[in-house]
C-alpha cells in the first residue's frame, strides 16, 4: 500500500488523483507518448514547479510526486477554497492550469471521477 502522508493534510486528495490517474500504479506511463509518468501522471515541468519548494534528497520518486501534488493543492489553498474553486483546481491537474484558469477549458467527467474517488476514500477512513 502506498503511503500518502508526504502530502500532509492533502493525503486523501492526492490519493484520489492517484486512483484516477494511474489506478495507484507507481510505474504507469502516460498515454500521451510517455510524457506523463508515475503514480500521478505528472509532466516534467509540473513536477519541477511543485516539487522544488518541498524537495528532499531522501525522497523516492513516488514520495516526490506525492509531495509535488500536495504542493500544488497548497498553492491554491485547496481546503479554504470554495467548492467551485476546488473543482477548477482538480480539473487544472488534468488539463493544465493555463487551460483551466486562462482558457476556460473544463473536464466535467474527470472532475466527477475525482469526486467519486475522493468520496470513496473519505468513506473508508471516516
């Protein structure tokens, strides 16, 4: 079982991303020609942007991705955001932040899958 505690308060949220991105497969390669990788299907630029502030030399690749995703959510004050803002942040993980916040793109199916995974996680741990 994967330990998501490296994401801090966002452990459940990050796990929901991992479930829908890779079915929690740490070695998954993206269907985008391999540009996305790992548990959270991160692209290199996204990984660098969000991992750099929380990096630790002792992290495994999986821990690093978990930390980076937690850092992404922290950057948007996910827990303090409105539901509408949280929905956009979730979709931004899939489509890219610029696509969602600047170009107005949406992926309601992805959001629905994430919400379902998150609700299932909360039901197990509550």
